[in-house]
């Protein structure tokens, strides 16, 4: 039986990667009786847990209650992947988006007061389970706290000149006068891999505060305060603020580097962990996609990585996107489908993404 791999990223603001893969497969299977292999992609942001849960047999969600970015209690979960030779006690996938993420705040933005404590609490829960390895997705952060919240949960202590704990969030960074990391929980035996598609350094015009602060509710003064606070924090932690990815997730990258974690490009690492290469090698076609495919999509985004894996294996790859911009190069794909064109408008496509993804799957099945 012919095998078709469905490996889309999420259609951000519309549908998760896992649900998009299912809808595409449903559309295809309504026309042809092939074997559908679901390998939804992610880059470390929202939907990373769902992607792993769909792609890795035997994975299990472990519920955990954490403190959200605004201090409210959040019912979240982390994902336990089954044992493997390199991780005999399993791998924990922990997602910042569902523990300290922007979407937890709805339409609210709390700027300097948002923090990553809950993300750290979920990591601690996974460590308490005795896992061999951590995979940490750090996209969709609500805060610009330099990872001080998560490090606090892991046992660090940040104090002001009077020896008092600093306030959580970016607001407390400017008063740091001492950092004690001696009680930090050790990394698990297999270490911690951090998934991110952001390579920004911590400080400067391309840094965490300047680039990402405004979308988290920081005004001009807030950006300046966060920048100064992050610069102060960098003096107290053993990590290079100019390192690629140190500015990811409001400086969470810096905090994780200080812990000893390793930052890697999200899409490539996810592909390896979910066995994308092996699935593609056994397939006759791969279908990938994302919400908006444009001129920047070739730079490390999931569809570009999936296309490269397909090319390496000599397997054709088709593209489905919410919209395909005029500057996008789709020459490397066997076929491409725009949901906006299928639905007649972007608003119609966004209103019912499952319907139009199924329609896209049907179109590809008939065309290919």
C-alpha cells in the first residue's frame, strides 16, 4: 500500500499542526485508499506537545498544576516519551506556551509583570519523575524576564541589595544585586535540548526587549526598562548574552544556557525526534504546510525543512498553506494549494480551517 506522510506545521491562530495533519489526511483518504502517516511538525512554540503526542506512539500526557505568567493557577501538562536507548527512563517534552505562554492571558498583556515560573515548575515535575532527557519548547512566551522565573523554580535565588528576593518578571530585573545558582537542580543524564527558531541575542536592537517586548505589552518605557534589566541580569549569570538564541522567549534562552541546556533549531530537532526522515524514506509523497508561506519561509521554517528531507530521500513534497504570498518560491514542491484561494478569501479559510484543509487534501489526491 502506498504511504503518504502528512507533516504540516501549525496554521498559527487557526489550527494546530496535529489537527491540520489529520484534516489533510482525511481529505486525501476520502479520494484514495493509501496509508496515512501523521508526522505533524513544530518549532518549539504552541502545539509542540500535540505534535509529539500525535507522532510518537506510546507517549503520555502528565498533568501538572503551575503558576501562570500572571500568577494565576494553570492546569497544564508535559509529555512523557517512551524509553529509548539514549533515554532509558524516557524523555519529557515541556512546552513554555502552555505553562507561561502569551495565549494564557487571552487579550491581556501584562508587560513587565509576566514571568516564567510556571515553565520552571513543569520542568521540576518532569525531573521529579526521573526522566533521562528534557526537550523544552520555548516559543510563545508572555514575558521578558530573562528566564529568572524558571531558574527560581529550579532552585536559583535572585536578591536585591537588601538580600530580599526580587519581584518576578522583568520588573524585578533592575534590582538584582546577587544571584545564587548553587542550589539549581542538575540537568538529567541526557541533558536538555531547547527548541527555538529564534536566534536573537539578548540585548540591543535585535534583542529580546526591542524585538519581542511590544507584542508582550511593553511600551517604549517598558522596553527600555526591560533592556536595562536584562543587561543587569547578564552580569550575574554564567551565559553569553550575545549567544544566538539568548534572547529567545524574552531571554528565557539566556536562563536555559546558564543552566547548561543546549539551544537547537526547532524544526530540525522536532523532525529528528519524531522520526520524520524514516517515515519519508518509506513514503511515496509528503504533504507539508503552514499558515502563511512567504519569502521568509525558506529560512528554517518547517515546510522548508520537510522539503529538504524529501529531496534527500528522493520523495516528492506538496505544500498546503493558508496563504501563499507572491514572493514565495514554491518551485521545490510537486504541487501547492492555497486555502485562501480554495475558500475564496482569507477570512473564509480562517473561519473553518478543517474544512478547507480537507478540501486541499482531496485536491492533492486527485491531482497527484
